[in-house]
């Protein structure tokens, strides 16, 4: 079978992991993919961190026809790159004939400049969300998921999310078993579905600005499964319920009830991936009362059921199809230890 042709678009000031991460995923899938790198000009291309990558092709000498998957990377240099009319025109021409088109992080701005995103739902790095929505009002920007598929266009959040996207593309092409094998080979312990939020607690809400709200937040995180109604949180804060509701929302950007639910979801996520406790028990422990309530909340927030989340998020060592560990001598040599890192 002919290898699928994957072409990565880079430019001066690109983010190196946006290229090397997905590139390694495709390479690790075996001979099913043939990867190429194109830039505005052939030759060395400097990344934002100073790493030089050799682009075998420039847009002037690479025929845009015959590409299976076009992957446009991101990086600080994207704003200058999207002013390069030759590069943007080549991306538009390559995308027109490609089976699918993808971007990593801020590479979505190049897809938008090429006119490929109007009316589509896309994601990008959370720090670029407002800029993308402002500059391209015809695009539906959703920066909660780590990647989004809208028809033949796939977009991902920042940096390491490009590897999650590439794994999803491999799974779409070759099936779940091959994608799992690639994840194991690259020691990608967690295979995250696209609905997984790109935000950790430090990012999805602002931090408390005052001691009363900080006390309420501390109480929530100390015991996510406790009742945490507005009266109880107000008691922790030493404020009236109405006053806390107003101050909490103003300081953190979300109301108390929504904050509590999100903390509970994150606690349930950890429990699902770190142990074998039944879903029903996890639901009760973290304040969801029933497994059905937990299931509905997971579907609304993450787009997957708790059981699917557990199956997809476990470390590869816990996956049922993981290879059993080989017998090892009592004392491994330094070289042997290094081979397993």
C-alpha cells in the first residue's frame, strides 16, 4: 500500500514541538506515512527556541498536489508568516486537494488566512483565543478542547496537544490498536480524547484575590465531595451567601456552583485513571450522588462517559492490551535502566 503523504508547514519562529511531536507519532506508525517538511524557502528554518530544522522544500518548488494530510504548525512567527502571500497561497492550494488539513496551536491563523475556516469550529492555544475570535468572526472558536475535528479540518491546542491530534489521526486511519501501539512506543501514557479540556485549574479560572474567597476555594479543594452549597461556602468565607456569590464570581470568573462541579469532575478524573474503584463509588465520593449524574456531567463537560474516560486515560501500563513486562534480572545495569526511560 502506498504511504500516506504528510506535509508539515514550518516558518521562521515556529514552535519546534509542534513539528517534532506529531512527526514522531506518524513516523512511529511504521511505513504507513511519508513525512515531508516545507517552508517559505528550502533550507534551515529557525524555531522560536533556536533549534534549526532543515526544510527539504520551499513552497516555490513543492507541488501542492497529491498531499494526504497537510499539517500547519504554530509558533510566535505565525503572525509574520501569515503576511507571506506566497506561503498562504500555497497552503490554500495544498489544502484544496488534500484529504484533510490540520493545524497545531497558532498554526490555525495560517489556515484562517488561507480562507479555510469560515463557518468551522476550531481550537487553538488558550492564549490566542480572543485574538482568533476577534480577527476571524466567521470562525467558531472553542478553546476548551485539546483538539477539534470539523469535517476534514482538524485543529489542536498548544504544543503537546499536537501529539494527541496526531494520535487521533493515526487512529482514524489505522485503528485503535495501532494508535495504542504508537502511544506505548513513545511513552505517551495518557491518550486524551478531543473533548478533554486543555485547561488545568490554574488556567480555567483566575486565582482568588481576597482571603474570604480563598478560604472558600481552599475548602472546595480540600474535600470536593462535601456538600459545598452557597450557605456552607459562605460560612467558610465569613460572608453572607449573597456577598460570597457576588465576590466569588467577580474574582474567579465563574460562580461557586460551576467551580465546585469542575473541581469534582477533575477529582473524579484522577480517581478513574489512578485506580479500579467502581464508577458508582467514585460518583458518591465526589458529590455526584449517582453514577448516572456523573455520566451526564462527564458527557456535558468532557464529551465522554466515565468508563470511556478511564479506558482512554489510563497509563499504558494499565491498558488491557499492553504488553506484559519482560522478566528482568535483580539488578539492572545503568544502560538497561536508560533504555526504559
